[in-house]
C-alpha cells in the first residue's frame, strides 16, 4: 500500500515531467516514466568535467541512463575507468567494466548501454576498485540534495551494495546531472535508504548541497523477498548473512 512519502514523490515526479514536456526540454516525445534525457546534457557533462573533483577521480560509477551518456563518454575520453550497472542488476556480475585502455570503439559508442553490453566485461562487486565519484540520474532533486528517480530504487540498491563493500566511502563525491526544471525548491520527502547528492550539475550551474543523506549499507528490513530474489548479487549476500 503506498505511503504518504510514496504519494508525495509521485506528485513531484508528475509535476516535473509535466514541466519538462511543456518546455520541450527533453529529446523524447514525453519525459513521463523515465529519467529525462534532457536537452543540454552534454553541457552539464562539460561543466562537471571542469570541476577539480572530476579531474582528480580515476574511477567513476555511473547510471546507464541516456541523460548521463555524455558524462560516461567524457569519463572514458579522459582516461577514467567507468563502472555502469547492468539493467536492473539482473546478472550475477551486475556491473559493466568500461576500461578506456581496453576499448576498441570510441568512447561515445562504448558508453551506450547497447554497445557496452557487447564490448565490456561484467564484474561482481568484489571485482570493482574504490570509487571516487558516483553519477546518478534523477527525475527531480531538491537543493538539499534529496533526489528521486523513477521509483524502482535500483540506484539506491547499487549505492548500498558498493557502500557495504567499502568501495563507496564518505570521501566519494555523489553527483546528479539534470535540467534546471528538475531542480525544485521545496524539500522532497526522503526515507532512510534514499541516497542524497553532494552536487547538482545543470548546463548552467553547479549547486552544492549541504549534508546530503547517505545510507551506511543495505537496509535489509526495507527489502522484500521478491526484490532480493530478483537481484543475484543481493540474494547472494542475503544468503551469506543468514
């Protein structure tokens, strides 16, 4: 049964999707039901790449959404290793390893989900290196750093898995790239498992978020048996801890 938080988040998503559609601010016929592939995503990626934290990072974890494709491509062009989640974390090794030194196709091609599935090996959590920067997609984000996606919760689960494995630490920078219409002034309701961002990057600005929330690891009490069974890496860890 939906909670008050669920309904509040649904209303925020709908309002932001409607605003993006009204402004023709995405490359799709409608923003509804997706992480918006917003116009200006390439400029947001360039602005992110100007930051010292980006330049210092050697290993980046990114979502596979089209809105963050320019970020992944820029990371590979800059010689950074990129980990990208397999859709829905549905395989036993749930991350693509995009190593710029090993790619036989240009960064912009390799960074797409379709091509990554054919050219990049998959790795389990245990095969990843420490991550300096995490890039998340969002439907909406408030100025305090609370973000919401489509509602499936996979970004939060990825983050929890990698945090529990010690690959994401308090020093890891968490960023989302969005259209300005996706940044809202009123607070978005958050639960304990929601991941906040340190920086919001739009095509025109970088917004620093004060003390965003980060879960310390997997909150098993927030997961039902069906969800655990759908994600092999999660099911394996659940079995190991019993």
